[in-house]
C-alpha cells in the first residue's frame, strides 16, 4: 500500500532523516520518502502491520503533525 501524509510542521531539513529513519523502524514499512519543501511523506507499507493511524502516530511522536492526503 502507498500512503501519502502531509505535514506543515517541518522547520528544518534535519527532520527529513529523522522521520524517514523512524518510520522505517515500524514493522511493515518498506520505504519512506520525505519531501521537505512540500511537506509530503510517501510511505510504502503493509496496511495490516502498519496501518495509516500508526504512521500518523509515529510522526506525532517525533514532534510533527501529519494527516493522510488523497494525492
């Protein structure tokens, strides 16, 4: 499954690596790409092992608000 999350909380490029690294630690997540300039977080994951709400919760735990986006 491919999920796009959006966030307006990015304040510096260092958050990119922090979010990518920590989301990849979740069971069921295979790839993560964070686009700093657009606030877009692209996640390929197993929907059962890593549901969307778990992705949002992990991003929140790291200090950033995000929400699923249709595109």
